[in-house]
């Protein structure tokens, strides 16, 4: 029996095409002490119909207009009661066994407050694209290259989230990077070298369509670094961070890692049929 209670929060808006696969990937974890919460922003597509189908399995779901993704996530996490927390956007997936692996890691490492695993990139229909095998957390690389933590593979203890004040609702795209950065200011973020989730990659994806806004938010987070005052040296810092990340990924075999075949097979149950509208 699982020793830790887990809360997973999903935010969604007009994502009925992907929502059911996301829900199933959470429920298929078969994690007994799971609280699953879904906040939908008042979708007019099939999302509400899907949520009603899973009404008995979802601890709480809500569909009404909100102030955006970060607002929905913050409201969902505020409602969560689990010892361990994570969020899963409505176009992403958890891989089988992810929650059990994370709970076991926290049991074996009682001093760890936050941990992230690796991820798989998948396409609009759920087809495997490539792996995202990651390095240990390095705050210099995180600040000056990019936020390389796979968001759906990141989990933390509730007490850490409360300690840093939770999500900052002013961020529309970099809300995760902002939260991880504040986590890293008070604790060492751990890395679990195991594939835990899938992140979908397609043209309409929010982070791709609003890339300029995301870059501005990233700059605001980067400005908090102790090195930010050395303005003329910023290009050098970015070059060094990128080089260090690439070398680190090469050392761990990230560029030629072979994903276990059973993970690719597991994706078949979550494939989306038909063309994306």
C-alpha cells in the first residue's frame, strides 16, 4: 500500500481532443492514495462531457471561466490535500508507474523536497518523437540556457510549495520556471533518471505560439540571478551555460539514449485518432 498521498492537478481549456487520454494516463497509475483534480476554464467543446464520464474517478472537477492557466493551476493546487503534488496539462501524459516510482523515491530520500524525472516528446496524435533524458539540476544552466526540467515530470512536497508561496499568477508561460527557481533558492532539486511523462509537441501549443512572451518572462526570472548585474557578460554566461548543458547531456548519453520499447508500446493506448483540427 502506498505510504504517501498524491495530488495531481490538471488544467484545461478547449482541449477535449486530448483531455481523455490525459485523464486515463492518471487513473491508469492505479495509485490508491490519489487525489485527482481537474480545473477546466469553461470549455465549449467535448471537455465537460468527458469529465462527466469520469465523475466517479476524479476527486473534484470544475468547469467555469477563470483568469487563465496559472490561475486554474493555483486554484487546483490550493484545493489539493496530498503530501506530494504535481500538475499535468491536458495535452500531456503520465507514463505507467510514474507515481509509484516518485513516491518510492520520496520514501527513500526523506530530505528531498522536489524531484523531476525524464520525459518523452510525443506528437499531436500521441506518436513518439524523441526522448528528453535530462541532467542533474544546475541553477547556472537553468538560468542562462533554459528551463530544461520537464514540467509534467516534476513533483514536490506540499510543505515546499507552501514555503515559497506557491505559483505566481502574473506569469502566463513561465509559471513553472518561476516556481522551480524559487524551489531552488531554499532546497536542492533532485533528479530521478527515469521516464515519467510525455510532453506533446504541436504547432498550436501555447509555449510555441506565444514564444516572445515566454522569452520576456524568462528574462524576468533570469534577472533574479546573482550574476544578472554583470550585464555586458550576459552573452558569455549564456554561451557557457549552453556548452555546459550539451557536454553534460553528452556524458550521460542523452543524445543517443534508447527508450525502452515497452514505453513506446504503452503509448498506443493513448493514441489520438484522426487529424488535428
